[in-house]
């Protein structure tokens, strides 16, 4: 079955409603097989006290795009994705504008996915380099069965 970019982006953006992703202004903007991209505005909502992009907001972007990327490989009616480890190296500060998180698959197993997420600014300068490991679990039925 061919990859459906529009369907993948709609799924990711629909899942973001009434979540941290919506609060932070994260929008999924591009997708392909083994690749997902999202943007996040840099403004006072995501600043730390010194007026810079908060490292936690960068990690929230990385985890959001990395976890959503794993959803593209599973059947969400039958499987769930959970992040089990994330790491981040913050390399450059940012005060305003937009950052883009780009997740690329490093390893796609049946139950574990490893993603590298690069967070860049409008000039494609690297802000943070992250990685996330996701586990794929069977979806629990309603009522805990």
C-alpha cells in the first residue's frame, strides 16, 4: 500500500486537538515514509525565564513528532505507541520565530522504533538534536479487557 501523506498529516494534526501539542502550537507539516515534520512557534508560551526557547519545549516538540511518526507504521485501531526513552542535546538558543522538528527513522522493529529528531530554525541551523525510542503495544480494549 502506498504512503498517503495527506492522511498521515491529518491523523497527526487531529490527534493533537486538546493536547499539549495544541497548547504549544505544534502543527504537522510534512510526511513521507520514515519521515515526519512539525513546526512550533517560539514565543513567550515556550520561553524559559531568560526569554529563550525552553529546553523542555524543544523536548516536547521532539517527543511529539517522534511518537506521531511511529503511529504512521502501526494500525492505531490495534496498536498504541509509547515513548520509553528520549534524549536531547541543545546546541543553539532561540528567542523568537519558528522551529521545525524533523523525525527520521533509525530503526524500525516490530516492537521498538528509534527516531532521530533534528530541531532547526528558519535558516536550517541546528537548535537541538534528539532521539526517542518508542515501544509498540497492543491497544487495550475499552473497559480494560
